[in-house]
């Protein structure tokens, strides 16, 4: 038996705002989108490389304000990429975390925080 990586479900309130943030700015792609009918809440999956996220407008799925740690091998390259697509609401920097990692933190329009984490070699 093996466990697979978890797929977090993040609360969103507007699918267009979510796509602008996750697809247009962060570089994810929409894998699929579902809604039960016209004017129903939307639910979609976005991915980039091995990272998969579910975004939900459904009230009962989850609360906004989640915090995710997404491991990367080159946080500076991601920082440069995001800087090439300016976001008027976000100008993140890279910080050194207490757990010996470089971290780039962004917050989506719904209060969810994504920490892109690059572990550093032990000293």
C-alpha cells in the first residue's frame, strides 16, 4: 500500500478572479471545471508540474485562509517568472525561513496562502 500526495481544496468566491491568479499569474493550467447547472457554484482543478489544487465556490467544502507549502527546487526562478508577469496586488519577496529554506509566499484573492519552499543544504 502506498499513499499518494494530498490534493488540497481551497475556497474561492469568484472563478474569474481565481483563474487570473492561479492561471494567468502563477502559471497553473485548468485541468477541468464542473458545475451542476447554470448559476451553481463552480469547482475546478488546476495543476502545474506535480502540484494539483482543487478550487471550490461551494460553501460547505472548506474555509478561506488555508496555508499550503509547495516544495520547489528553484524559488528564485519562480520569483523571476512572477516578476515578468506583474500582479498589481502582489509583489512577493524571498525570505529565509527558520526551517532552513528559501520561501516565496503569495496570498490568493480569497486569503489562502501558498508558500513556495526551497530547502537549503544543512550547514
